[in-house]
């Protein structure tokens, strides 16, 4: 990916939820964008005493995801290994699993 694409990808990240992870072990770069498809995500913390979801000041200010039609992770943009995770799957865990398939640099 070129610097111009990375700048576009990382623009307005509070709203889009996009981020980039670079593996220190392999040097591979992973682009992540949460796809929400019109569903409003529910963010917050679970109160261990009550088990209820608590919302902090500013909750709902940013969406933190994109509609699938707005995705920048496409073959046309140079991506060849595109993975869609099941809901609730940690992208960090998925990256760790994928990264183990490459040799250490």
C-alpha cells in the first residue's frame, strides 16, 4: 500500500473504526475495518457487580464502524487476502493466528 492510501484509510478513525497493525515478528501489515452494516454497535463496560452494560460520557458520539459498501479493503485497492471475521471475534487474535503462518524476519 502506498502512503496516500494509508492516509485515506486512517482518516476519521473515530468514526470509521479503521486501524492498521504491523507485526514486529514478521513485518506483515494488517488493515482492519469494523463493518457494522447499519447496526448501531453497543459499546461500554460490563459492571462486574450488576452484570449490566454501563455507558460512559460521550457514548454514541462516534460510530466506530462502516457500512460494507464503504469498505476500502477490496481487491481493487491491492488486497489479496481478505478475511471477514465472525461477530465477536477479536481482530487481534485473528491477526496473531494469521501471523503464525509466516516466518520470523
